[in-house]
């Protein structure tokens, strides 16, 4: 009897208990070209699939859309494995994703969101902080090698929403207060563009970040410089607007850059490296301790994160705050890294509001 209370047998008519007596390696898996490619992408071994057949819970899957042929789904240890009707030919496989529920948005929350948008637009001097988040969306972010997430992109957005946005929102002493903070999110591809620009730091943003990897897929290369130039342009504009409104240096909000990538940039040539240094140097020299740069590397240990490390060194050498963390391919480490940055920004915010 399976977990749903249904008796289950395999294609040969054997009861699961008799199946489990066979060695995992005895199970036949005829890999299709598509299935093999999917396994390569998701880092799922042939042994994983055989273990799923041997120990997994077997339930009917959706039939083939083209032919109507029956298919089976095996669920085991976070792995979902789809086979044909004979349970010998692989159709596809993937890891089950962690479920992060959206936050329920009621009328008061939406009214607060609308009011903060107005403040950011019409009274920018009331803003207590600006956060700029650059997320690598190059093709390699499609890789499914972070346990608990469909892809690196899902892992980045999921942990960003849960451990960075929600963590700071939950630490606010009074949830009814109007914290006027802005967030800009830039997706880094061959051509970078802001997907959210100067939006309120709130639960509406949390929900939008959760939805984002299901709307757009990573593709092509990832050019660091274009995204950094976008950040600099937005910060310079904000800085000049504050000065025009009569703000003194001590009254400036914090400007924080969170830069996440899974490896070496596409624009890695020396001329681009020099331009990157100039961009970050200009920001650090202008804002000093009001500017923080957090660079996060997501990927295997052997991945090349020299550029991210060089970026934080440039910021530190020119008066800003900076930190590089290699989160690896661990969802736990990725979450802990975002949580650590969140705590640092919360501390900066507390200091600013106390001045």
C-alpha cells in the first residue's frame, strides 16, 4: 500500500515489497536523449533514477500530450522521475522544488505600498535606504544543481525573497510604520535592464520576486559592466536629487549593492575590467561609508569568482563597505548569506534612524 492508501504494482505485476529485494542496479532504465540531457542539466545520476524506481512512490503521471500514451511518476528523496507505461524508458526527471508561499496582500498593505511609492517619487529625502540587486540571469543559471530548487535562478530569487526581503520586513519594530525604502532589481544578461526600479521594500515586492523565475528564463551570457553602469546611473541621479533638495552628507541614506553571479563574466577582457574598477571606485569615493557592496558567488567550488572578489576589494580600497561570500551550491549557505546581509542592513538602518 502506498502513501495514498492505494495498492501499487510495477509493470511486471510484482508487489513493491518483492521489488525492494532486488539490487538497485538491476532496474533497467533506458534513457532517451532528452532524458539524458535533462539529467546532465539537473546533476541527477543514473543511480538516482534506479533508486527512485526501486524505493519511490509510484503514481500515474499526465499522459503524453502528443500520443495520449500512459506515463508513470516516481517520487523519491526529492526526485521526480517520469517514465513511459513500461517503467523502463525515461521521459524526464527533475528535483522537487521547495514551496515558498506568497504573502497575502490585504487592502491596508496595498494602501501602504501605494503611499510609499508616492513618497519615493515626491519626497525622496524621506527615504531611509536604497538597495540595488543585480541577479545573474545568464544561461548557466538554468542549471538545476541547488537542492530544493528547480534551477539556480529559482534558488537565487527564492532565497532573496525569503531571507533578504522577508527577514528584514519581519524585523521591523512596527509593521504599520511607513518605512520609505526603495529597491531596484536588475537582471544581468548580455543586455541588462531593471525589472523593478525604485519600488517599495515590502511584501508586494516579496511576492513579485517569488514569481519572477517562473516568468523569464535565464539565457545567453552575462555582462557585468552594463548592470553596474545602470546601478551607478540610478545612484548618481538619486544622489544629485538629494543634494538639490538640500540634504547634507550626514543625512544621506545608505546605498547598498547586492551582486549575485555564478561565475566569470562574459565581459572579462582587460578593458572591461578597467571600466568595472572605474565604476565601483567612483561610487565608493562619492559615498564612502554610505555605500556597501555585497558580492555573492553561487556555483561549484572550482568556479571563477576572481571578478567578484576584485569588485569588493575595489570598493573597500576607496572608502566603501564590502564583502564577498561564496555560497556554493547549497541552498542553506545561500539562505544564510542573504540572512547575514539582511542583518547587516538592518543594523545600518537602525543606526541611521537613531541619528
